[in-house]
């Protein structure tokens, strides 16, 4: 079982571009506190489409780390956090007709409603449609 300082050391040796890979604590105020769980979170800067593409800070989702993880699992969790953040940014920046059609910030209740309108589905007759 890894201690918090050991986990901090492992995460501290992971890096990608100028993004911050931070180890944080969810819940209590320290190791052993109720609800204490370490997690990795990515922080970076980029254009905010809601604010005229001004460069602003952003943070990725939380990736929880278990003290029972081996070093390989902790490093791969940091990698997965970066991987998902890169894909997230790509989805926001790819435009079709000047719109970020793959944005991860859509209202999924609205998408579910649209998916009920079969005439809006664009797929080959013999293609895997998953709907």
C-alpha cells in the first residue's frame, strides 16, 4: 500500500507540455481524515469559446487514485487524464461549418431528445448505427 508522500512522488514525476498534473485530496483535510481520497487533476490554459476565445485557465475531471495502486497504475492514470484532456480540447477545437460539433459540453438530455427523431440520423443503410 502506498503512502500519500509516495503517491505525490510518483505523480510529481509525470509531465506533459506546460500543463499541471496535480495530486489533490477529496473530502477530509488530510491523510486519514473521513472521506480522504487522493485524485489527479489536469490544469491548463486555452481559449474559452464562451468568452470570445480569451485565454483562460481550465481544469479537467478528477481521476481517483487508490493507495492500493502500483506505480504503473498511478502513472497510467496520469497518462489517461492527459489523454482525455487532449481529446476534450480536440473535440472543442474541431469545427464543422464554424461550429464545434463534437463539443463535450452538450446537454445530453437534449441530445437524447434529438436522437428520437430518426430522420436526423445520417448513416449508411448497411452501417453500424448503434441506435
